C-alpha cells in the first residue's frame, strides 16, 4: 500500500509563490501517472497538473504559465511550483498516484491559502 505525504502548503499573499511536495512511502516502478488536484469545500475535486511516466505533462488552463509540475524519480517525490498565486488558487491540494496495475492513491491534502 503506497502512502503519499504532502507538504509545503501555507498562507501567502497574492503574487507570491509556494512549492508543494509529495513523497511516496515506497518506491514503485509501476507508476502510470502522478498529479496534483485541488478541492474547495462543497465543490468537486479538480485537476491542477499531472505528469505521465514518460514525463509528459498536463495543466489546467487556469494555472498554465504559473504552475510547474516536476518529479524526482529516484526518490519518488512529486513537486508543484506555484508562482503568481491568486486568491482563487485557495484550496486543499491533493497528490495522486496511479499505477499501471490499477492502484489509485491519494495523499491527505495540504491547505493553500492566498490572501488578497
């Protein structure tokens, strides 16, 4: 059972930056996709950015040009560099890992709050 632990959330002023990290509890060679999602209270969880096993990336339109997803493959750590943050980026951010064998794992979430 893979466990994901996020860190790096916090309170920042609009225009500021944060970097989120997501560390997997064990190394697996069967990663299909890893990504970041976010969810506000009462709303559906939405995609922020994902990275496939080949390094291909996908971003939500709302974060393109501001957020960058990256991964340390040796340590299985996923990052999300968030620049030019806006109040509407305020959410709980979740890390996700999907394996080639159908495993689908989520972290506990980390709060990001952007003040205006």
